[in-house]
C-alpha cells in the first residue's frame, strides 16, 4: 500500500455495575443501555464516516452493542445488549484518532456513571463462556445465518469485546484486488500480531490456562481482517468473509483488522511503556508498516484457527510465535524507516516482545499476588 494512511478506531466496551460485576445480557436491558446513549450527543457530520445500520440503533459515535432477535417477518422483537461501542470518524494521523477515541471514552464514562455503570475494556467475559440463543432461532433467523458466515457466528461476540482498527490508503485507490490482498496479508500474519494485545487470561471465574480466551474461541470462525469494496465489485466467497461491500461511500477502501484483544482506550489506562505511547497507537503503527511492507509473502483468505489457538495459549513463550512476531515487527519498522513517530511506537512494541510480556502476563502476575480477577468481585 502506498502513501499516507488514514485511520479509524472502533472499540466495544463492557459495562460494570457499582459492585464490580459485569452487566451482561442476563441482567442488562436494552432500555438501560439506550438511556445512556440517549444522553450522549449526536454530532453533525459524523454520518459521512459512520454507517447507521438497518435497525437505526447506530446513529451516534456511541451505540448499544449486542444481539438482535427478529420475528418471522424480520422485525426486531428483542435486543440483548453486551455493552456500548465507540467509533471514531476517519482521521489523518494515529495521534488524532487515538485522542478522539480517548475523548469519547471519557464522555461515555461520565454519562454512564450517572446510570450506575462503568465502561471497561474487557476482552472476554470473566465469568461466562457462551451466549445461548433462547428461544432457538426461528426460520427467518436461520435463513439469515445460512446466508452469511458472520451472521452464523455472530453469537460468539456476545461474551467477547475488542477493537476494530481501520486503515485506508487513498493513494493506493480502491482496486478490489489490492484491497483483498491487503486483508489476506493481515489474515496470514494475524497469529503473530495479536499477542501484543492479549488481555483475556480469565474465563468462567478462573484462570483458563492461556493468554487470550477471546482469540482461542473466536478467531477462525470470525474474520481476522476485512476489506470494504465498491458496491459493484465482485466478492470472493470465503468462510469467514475476507471482503464485503461498503455500506456507505466513506467505507470504500477501508481495511479493518478485527482480531486484537481489548486495548486501553484512555491514555494512561495501562502502565506507561517508557516512551509515553499507548497500545492502540502502537498497534496502528504496526499495521501501517505491515501494509506498506513489500517483502513478506504470506497471504491467507481465511484465518488459521489452529495457529491462533497456539498463539492464544502460549504467546511468545512459543518460539514459532515469537519468531513470527519479530518478523512482522522488523518488516513494519523497515517500511516506516525515517518516520520518527511511527518508529517510537514500534520501539515500544519491540521492548514488549523482548521482555515476552503481554498485558495478560501482567494481569496474571497481579492475580497471583492477590489482585483478583477484574469483573469478579472478591467474596467478603
């Protein structure tokens, strides 16, 4: 990919109650989430970059995230919420898009607090492993599932949260083949990209044995990357999808990486890494460099589920995963040579890799020292 990149960020956030428990679909109603979203501003100009969606739920930068249940005629009859998603407009720099996400997260936190809720960046539900469709899907819902790989597996996202990191390269144009190739490259190298974000070592109220329950359970069934093509472009048929048609003109040319665990959305939310940069910004630099690189040959149209599970279980303790992460970091660093801002952020990732330390490792260390499990209150 050539030229300067443009960036967008989306991040799903879980909601905690005042007692520290996760407010999930079993106790949280759509009306409760909607009451929070209703208090948030609808800002002019956002809809040129942000798609509203068929149900009209996504009118703002903030919207209720969850699972829609439909009747036999396709009408919405119930919405099971899992939290609130924030999405930014498209920005011309990494710094601008990360600052925008942080500002909107602060705004959301202030409003949610008035409703007894606190947004948090969880990657996997700390107590729950599955969302069950109750009642079972009706004929209309089954037809939707059969028509789309993402609809068939959409229930998996109800116990996981995470970001979509969006990049576009206007100079490279909107050629469907170029966009599909970029998504295929990110899909191939995804098992080596995701360890920097691993932050879900807990499941079912305990340590589950690996570093990313989110990656282990969903990547493979769900896409690692998607490219958004012009409406008239032919689509590759893959399961899960690699490409899809853009829903609005502003989406054409977008390349979306979807496989990272949840990351901090407010500056300072995670311990400083020595250079004052945060993880979302560094990961955007990593993706930028990898897409500009023209040396790495790997391409896959669908994620390698086994490779993702191996990475999720052992992370950088696995020599093959560690070597793959070093290869993508080296390629990105070379492709961005001379850009000090990107270089500084990539250097922070190099230090994490050298220490073989993911966010999940720090979470596990705190747990071993008596720090408990986030979202699971300690019994009195």
